């Protein structure tokens, strides 16, 4: 049948072969033409009984807003990569805490990917790029392990307040305040050195081990 004009079908059109529509197919407000599926208004819902499988031989799934790409999922040498495309724009992980929207994690792309967590971070170990390691031990002790031959600095607003050197020495930049006793070792002897202030305008009394 060769139809050069329009054809109106009021019933069901059953086709067992291939339907070729070189000018596109229009279903309600959806137009399928070439490599595009266009929706003239509203949102598009893909509802399937099984899984939704996206198989892109190009290795990427691109997200655009008004034609401008803002992010993508892609295959990076078999690693699963998530990329924020717009220059210096962050990558954010959001969710609901009760009824409030929170940003659980922000990766700042304008600061080389610096990570900001909204709340605490739980881990059994934290490893520094310089080689130091924070670990928790039995009794919830916090261990700070630093590579041999290096010093550890504690700073406040850029000023070093405490230095732990590689000879097991400790250097304090300010005063040392203690409400209890200070334990020390003297040669091969060990004991407790007691410090006590006798009051305003008086001396500091020090007691040494026997």
C-alpha cells in the first residue's frame, strides 16, 4: 500500500514488520527523532518492571542543564569516575537528616578537591600524605605514629606551640600547666616529681623521688 497523503486509523494498528518513520515519531508530547527523545513539557518517567540498564559504548553518561554539561559518570580505565564539569564548581553529597536537607560532604574543586564533612568522621585509622598515621587502640587510646627521623609540630594560628623531635624530646613554646603530678625519669631512676605552689607570692616547691 503506497499512501502519499494522510491516513486516519480509528482502531488499533497492528504491525508485525518494521515501522520506518524518517521524519520522527510523535506520541502525545513526546517526539522521537534520530538520536533524540524530546518532551515538549513536564517530566519524563521511565518505569520498568526490572532494572534500568544504561549501556554506553562511549564510556560516559553526561548530565546537562539547558544544553550545558554540568557533570558526568564515566569509565576511567575500568574505574568508576564521577566528574564535576563546570570550572571550580563543587561536588556535593546531600541527604535528609529527619526533615532537613544537609550537605554531608563537599569536595571543593577550586581548592584541589579539599573535603569538608558536615559532621564527624569515623575511622580506625587516618593516614597522612606525609606518612603519619592516626590509629585507635585498645581502651580507645589515640596513637599518633610519625615516620622515623622527622619531628612533629603542634601549631596554633601558624605558631608552633609544641615540638616533638626525633630524639624523643619535647619543646614547649609557652608555659606548662598541670593540675596533677608530673612523672619523669632521671638516669636509670624513675619516680614522680611533685610540684606544689605554696600560694600567692611564694615559691614553687618540688619534691623528688628517693
